[in-house]
């Protein structure tokens, strides 16, 4: 009998469908969900709110260690995230917040400060861990490791559609597809090229290219991989 809660690690760059897949898997299996990217986004936001530079490694690491964050289930099934008691679920999803997150994520002391907090999410009946280094650093002993990839142009298009749907209701779409492509390329280069926990598949990860796949097809593939726990 295995006494340790099982983990399914899902890694890959942004725009490959990880977030949607992880929420689906967590609901399907009834497991907890760790959105590790949110922790880096929250660290960047909390740092900016304290008027500290994103490059000051030891102070950003202190902010990360002291993050006062609460994850609760939202009414739509998604996560509701509060920082210092204030709802920031939407604020941390902007492109600017993603870029700021990838800057603080390159700092080794910041990654170290968030490590145990992420491991604490491993609870019964199991955990779906969404990120960049779930299978390599945070849960190297994960029972299953999935790694999603997709063509950068397609990832930018998906992100553009997502942003335009969101912004249409607020009537303020102010980012171009070309700008998004540039930002994605920059963020990829930083995430892949950093010394601390670079974005790379674990040697035992199962890799899926989602460029030409629907969300339903990606979920079906993952469901097959997760067969032992269904
Ligand atoms: O996944 P998400 O887009 O929310 O992540 C934001 C940024 O946080 C990523 O671009 C990456 O730099 C960083 N990140 C990370 N390790 C993780 C999750 C996110 O470095 N496990």
C-alpha cells in the first residue's frame, strides 16, 4: 500500500492548454490542483505593491516566503485567489503579470522560498500539479509526468483569442497578435534559458504536441495516461 498521495505533474510553456487540462483532470479525478504559476505571479504582484524592484533577489525571496495567499474554489469551478485578503484572480492573469512572474521566477532564492509551499499541496486523494518544473524539481517522484508543447504561433493565437474574448466584454483589446508572439518568445527564452529549474521535460515525461489538437483530444490523451487512478 502506497502511503504517499499520488501526483500528476503537468509541465510546458504557456498557451499549450495546460491550465484547462489541469482543471479538467482535477475535477475528473476529484484531486487537488496546484497552479504553481499563480505563486510566481502573486510574488511579482506583492513585490510591485511593496514598491520593491523585481530584480532584488533576497527581498523578492522574502516576499515569496511571506506571501499571504488564499486559494478557494470559485463559483465557476475555477480558483479564487486572494492576496492579503484582496481578490486578485483577474489582476494576476494579465500579460504584464505573466512577464513580471517570469522575471522573479528566474531568481533561485525565490524558487527555493516557494518550494515547500508547493509540496504542501500534496494531499490525499492526490494532486494535479501545473507548472514548468513540477516533474523535474518540485515533484521528481511524481507518479505520472506529462509535458505539453505547441507551435509558438499557435500558442500566441490561442492567447489572443482568450484575451479578446475577455476584453470584448470590457471593450478594451489593446494588444496585437504580433506583440503577443514577441512576448511569448521572450518569456520562452527566459524560462528555458535560466539556470534555476529551466523549462525542460523530465526524462520520464510523456510529451504531447497540442498544436493540432482540440481541448477534448488533449483531455482524452491525459485520461488514458491517468488510467490507473480512475
Ligand atoms: O503558468 P503561468 O503562465 O501562470 O506562469 C507564469 C510564469 O511563472 C512563467 O512564465 C514562468 O516563468 C514562471 N513559472 C515557473 N515555474 C513554475 C510555474 C511558473 O518558473 N512552476
